[in-house]
């Protein structure tokens, strides 16, 4: 059976594979579209499996909202170039929409969700890997819900923050989300700071103060002051508001009769160890090998 251009076009639309791959698959399947699509799926999975071990530390953050609920998702690629590719952007947006609609944040469960009428998230990811030639991964997702205000802010596509407020308005919620994205607080207030974190900082500050040789009562005051400063730096309510450093976030919220109930902040690639290429060492190794 001869393979026509329209058959290649249809197979490409169904699988997302390249034109030459589609043509080869159709020829091998004697023009059977279903068989050719199945073969491309298998080869696509094989390629995806080979790339699975490669570090994907670039990508984009996507935020979607629906009433009193918001989803924030991180989808990773290996390079910034692919992170800007329209196919990658479309996939990331679709994953966020599926996660929000299903309420699923576990990435393993999310992979099995239908991204459209026929494909799962995992099948769409595999096809994208084949198309762009890089490892692609859905790294994490989180849902924020509120009976009050939901605010979100994205800095480009690399940083995103979602915040839930009781009281206040949309503008305040967005401003707080912007602050969270910019300043990266660890938690809402002092009560949420882990005790082990406080003990560690107190120990470090104590050792530094004792090295000064000052009396014990002075050292205690020094440590207490440094701990208070540390708590203001890491807690949302203690931080100076990014748009008006003369006012703390806590005072801003109090003045508006509002409070933060929860927040989530994602930054692309945070915590992922990237491979650093040392080109000088590579060249030297080649030179030594040639001698």
C-alpha cells in the first residue's frame, strides 16, 4: 500500500512525531495508521527511557486558578531553549489544568490522568521528549485553597507564588504573592519555625558571641537580638514589605484586617544539582590523551 502525504500528516497530528519518522512507520506498517501510531509510541517511550537519567533543572512554573482554589506546577526541561518552546509551554499549561480539575498533586498519580480525550499526561510527556530531544519531567504540584482571597504572582516563568488570605482584597492578595515570590520567606510566622532550626541558629550565634570575650549577660542579649533579627528575616509577617520596606508584611495585613492562612512558592530547579561542565579540564584531558 502506498503512503500518501495526507496519511503522514494525520499520523504526525496523532503522535507528534517528525514527518520522516511518520513516513517510515507507515511504510513499515503497510499504511496501517493504528499500527504505525503504536510503533511510534513504543519507540518514543524507548527514547524517553534513555533520556530519563539526564538532569532536567530548567523549565517553567505554571499557576492556574478556579474560584477559591489554585494549582502551582513545576515542569522541567534540560535547557532554557526547550522551556520556551511552544510545545513545552502547551504541555506545562495542560498539566496544570489537569491537576487543578482532578485535584491531583501526586506526580505519579498525575501521570495517569487524561490530558485530552485519548492520551495520559505520561503519554503526552513521552511524545514531547521524542519531539524536543530532551528529558522532560513533571516535578511537583501543590494546591492552595481559601474561603477568602487567593492571590498569585509569577516572575517570568521561573518563580511562582500562591497565597491564601482571610480578609483583604484581590490587590492585597496579589501584592503578598509578589512579596513571597521576591523575598522567599520560610514560613508565615515565628510559631511555624522548626525548633531544631532555632536551636541551631542559637548555638551558632552563641559561639560567635562568646568569641568576643564579653560578659555572659551581654552575650545573652546579643544572642537574643540576633535570634529576633533572624526570625524577622525568614518569616513572612516579620519581613519588610517588598513594595514599602518601612512597613512589615504583618503590619500591612493587620491594617487591612487580613491574615495569611497558607502559601506556596516554587522556583524552577531549586534543590536540583546541576552538572557543571569544566571545559578547561576537558581540553587538558584531550591534550594529555593526544601526547
